[in-house]
């Protein structure tokens, strides 16, 4: 005989699903007297649900601003990198024509034994080397060095000052997003306690029902259960949300099981498990948002699921 345990959520997505289910069920009863939750728990549900939803909306807003900042910075980053590259290529040309000394590269913190361009593969490195263009140009000119052209230092300054403000806005937007996420996380202890109280009261209300009927009724209020039964498989395929292309090497984890599996070259995967009822799959792939899927599985029955991954926006 299987023993069923409750599967309390552990993520903000799980919290939102549990709260929404309970809130909709409570608000949907025909008569207030039919609400099986206590007055205290009902009030907490209304208050916490509103606060949780408000926090989620703030996160969505800050995330939108963060991605907008990334998009706005992309052309400015490209232009600044082009100007830095043109500046040092022009300087290398002058060195080759004996109009400048190779040692002049030292003013910019560059190696004087070669003519390699500086590394600019992050925003911090790009802005740092762009800033050195100014300090280096001042020092070099103070020692009698020639003025740069293509670009001139004035042209470079215009591009740098514009790009610096826009690129730095990404960091500020990310800080605001992380703050919003942190504020949501502060609600976690209260949300977990509330969900536990809701589930306790729901199960107590249906305690005289047969086990299967009790779980069916409790699920309507968001309660989740899982148990160990006959071993079977969960099969599935992983795809890109936009192109529909098959994704390989996706890390797939059945919550409650210690090991992961990977999707193959055709995006297919197989999970062997003896868990059944309310289950959750977590899928991860570099360059994609984490994917979570809640589903119901009967004991010993093979089930097929679909994993659709959404690409992250790259800075």
C-alpha cells in the first residue's frame, strides 16, 4: 500500500501556483459559509496573495527595464568598441610609419613589445580601456606626441560619454531587479507558513473522506501529493520555444530524485522513477531560462511530456 506525502513548493513559481489555486477556490465558493478555511487563514491568504502578486509585478517591471537597458546598450557598446579599435589601429599605423613610438603604448597600459589590441570582452574591460584612451592621450600629448585622427580624441569623447551612461544603466537596472527579487524572497517564510496552514485546514476538513477522494478534493485547493509505487518511465522531448529546434544536453531533473539525465542528439530523454501523482520536472541548459513543469502521473504508467526552453537575452 502506497504512503502519500505532501509536496510543499520550494520556489516562487511553486508558491504562486499554490496561492493562486487556494485563492481562486476560496473566492469561488457560492456562499461564504462554504469556505472551509478559517477566518484567520482566509484573511492571511487575501493579504499575502495581494502582496505576493504585487512583488511579482514589480519584478516583471524591473526585468523589463533590465532587458530594455541591455537592448539600448547593444549598439552603443558596438560603436564604442569600434572607436577603441580604430583608435589603437590608427596608433599602430603611426608606429609602423615611425610617427609614434612603440613605447607610446605604455601610456594606455598596453604591451610595448607587440601591437595587439586590448581585450574588451566585457563591459567593464571595454569601459576601462576606453577611459585609458583619455588618460593615455593626455600623457602622450603632454610629452609632445602628435594628435590622433580617425577618430580624433573629441570624436572619441562623444561616443565614450554616451556609451558609458547607457552601458552603466545595465548595472543599475540589474541592481534594481535583484532588489525586487530580494523583496519577494523576504516573503518566503510567511508564504510557506500560510500554505502549510491552508493545506492543514483543507486536509482536516476532508479527513473523514476516503483517501483517494480526500486527495482529489484537497488538490482543488492546491495541495500536492507524491508517493512511491511501481517503477515506470517518463519520456519527453526538448525544443526551442521559437524555432522548435531539438535541444541536446539539456539537464533534466525530476524533483525528489537525486540524479539528472540529459537529452540526446534528437532532444529525447527518458527518466526512470517509481514516484507518482504530483510531480515536477526542472530542465536547465546554458543560454536558456530554467524550465519547470508540473504534471500528474499515475502509478506505474508511462507518460510523455514536452519541454520548451526559452532563450536568455544575451548582453
